[in-house]
C-alpha cells in the first residue's frame, strides 16, 4: 500500500511542454506591456493598481493563453472571488496564522465551485490579509487590474495569426 502510494510520485516520461520562440516573445511582450502599464498607473495616481499575483496571471494569459484557467472568466472571476474571501476572513477574524490558511483554502474551494479557478488568485487572500486591506482593494487593484490584464491579453494574443483569445467567456 505504501509502495503503491510512493510509486505514484515517480512520474513518467518527460515534460510535454514545447519550446516555441515566437510564443516566448509574445509572453515577453504581454508581460512587459501589462505590468509596465499597471506600474505606471500606480506611479501616476494615488491608487495601487498592481499586486504580485498579477505577474503570475500574465504567465497564464500570455504564456498558455488557450488553457481553461487562462480565460477571462477565470482571470477576473478568480481574482474577485479569492480577494472577496480574503477580505471576509480578514475583516471577521483578523490576521492570525490560521486565518491566512483558512482563507486560502476557502478561496480555492470558492473558485472551484464558481468555475473561476485561476491559480495566481490563490495568493490574493495572503496579499489582502498581510497588507490589512480594506474593501476598496476589491475594486482597485483587483477588478481594474484583472480587467486590464484581460483587455491587453485580447489585444496582444490576437495579433498572432495562430492565436485565438479568449477561447470562452463563460
């Protein structure tokens, strides 16, 4: 029984990922434009427009644009659902060690139940709780930033003749 369990960890074969320089270039441009724009908006205004999980969202939006977890519903919805969960836990229970863990676990479950799973958004409750964020964080940077990522992903991904983004909206 233990041997079977440990054997599953062995894996099989090699990575199915392929190196396509053109795709790497599109990923570079998408990440550069998106994060630079969010950083510029942060510098130009009194609002925070950027957070670390957005960098990971760019990896999905521009690197594996055709994956289900990279679609607009998942990017925007995942960040909104996960951040909302983090804000609820923070405002009800504070910033204790167990609160962070419960918030992340609950955010994962909530994203799965709402079909908005987006791995980078799993970090949103950590950001919210460690920063002591208020409810406005749900709008700026989360809603505005995630919408901006999707808009730029639509523009940049569709410049390439072999890409079609998004593959679905709902």
